[in-house]
C-alpha cells in the first residue's frame, strides 16, 4: 500500500468579499519513534533513541540518516536490517522503526549527549558544541578542489522546485537535494521537518554507499540553520546553498569545517558567507562597505 504524505481536509477559503467551502491538501505530520537494537545474540538490547515529527515516507532513510549524523552509526555495513514495528494506536499507523545492528557492532551512544526528542523545527536541541561534532565526524578534515560556477548555482532552485511533488500540492514541506558539481540532480527528499528531509537524503546516500558526499552540492529549500550544516559536515559535504538565510552559528560552523555556504539563492542573486574560493564569480566585481 502506498504511503500517504498528504491529506484532504475541509477549509473555508476567503478572497476579498467571497468565501467558499472546499477542501485543501495538507502535508501529513506524524511522530516516528526510532529504536536501536544491538548487542550479542543472546543479550540484545532495544533502546529508544529519538522521537521526531515527520512526514511519512522514506522512514528507513530517515532513521539511518539520523543515526549516522548523530555519530551512532559509522557506515551502512554496521546495520543488519531496518523494519517498522506496529504499535497500538487509533489508526494502527507505522509510527515506530527499529534499526538492528550486527552483533559485533557497538554503537557510539556516548556521543549523543542530548535529549533525543526532536521537533519539525529543531534537530539539534541540547547539542553540546562544535568541538563535539569535529570529534565524531569521519570527514571533518577533507582537502578538495571542488568548483562550481555562479551560473550553475542560479539554476539549482528551479530544478529543485520542479521536483518538489508534495510541496507543489501542499506548500507545506521543506526539501533538500544533492547535485553533482556539473549540476546534475542526484537525489531529492521532502519532509515537514527540514532536518528530517536532510536525514532522509543522507540516509539514502549512506545506503547507496555514496559517502562522503565531497563531490556534491547540497541545496536547501529554506534557511541554513546550525543543525543542517552539522549534518552536512558529518556527510562530508563541502558546498551548501540555501534559498533562505543562514544563522550566525551556521556560518561559524561552516568556517570551522571549511564549507562553502551560500544563502538567499533566488531571483538570480545569492550571498556567499564562507569559502568563496569554490565558486567561479562573474567578471564584474565590486566592493562596498
């Protein structure tokens, strides 16, 4: 059975002096509990590590991406299987997913010094410091010669928009996409939570053995927050472009990890907040303060 990501609900639409009773398509938001199973065959431990509000779909990718970007799982080969668990609820939805590790794998739970409740707007609540991220990232000290042109960057939002299927219907989802350095679209994921969309993207990349994503451009449909740059750094991404604004801490983290960070990428304009050396700029260049 296909997983539903939208629902039709009654709504009264008002335009100037006219009101109309009709229906509207909304993005579904439901909780997902992520459980981790690990340990020897006769001493298996099942532990709840997160509850996140997400749009149903690609739940296995979300769980894998979350565990990877939190430093709990290092590679896809550590995972034996990922399965939904049915729990008793009004509509018997699949709201629990369990990631089972191979017997010999010991998860890095000591790295997760945070409260593992996340919401649609915050994927980093309680995170310790930038130094903790550097400690657990496998790709934090990369040397690269990646380059993209400003002309290519201008094209990316339009490509992403054309592939945001659920957003086109609801207007209520965040999206992120991976592009090659030549502008080829590699992967798109959507979710009601911006950090969930990126976890799904990184989870899919992990399952496809694409990591590190050092030769890819990450495009975010909204703002560039600290937790999104953190997840990108964990996956080895060196170029991030966002349609919206970055936060000050996101810029600081990009500086720490030598990540090219672009914001306000829309309407043929953008700002470069860090590592401009990876972007080929137009010939005309001015400096104003």
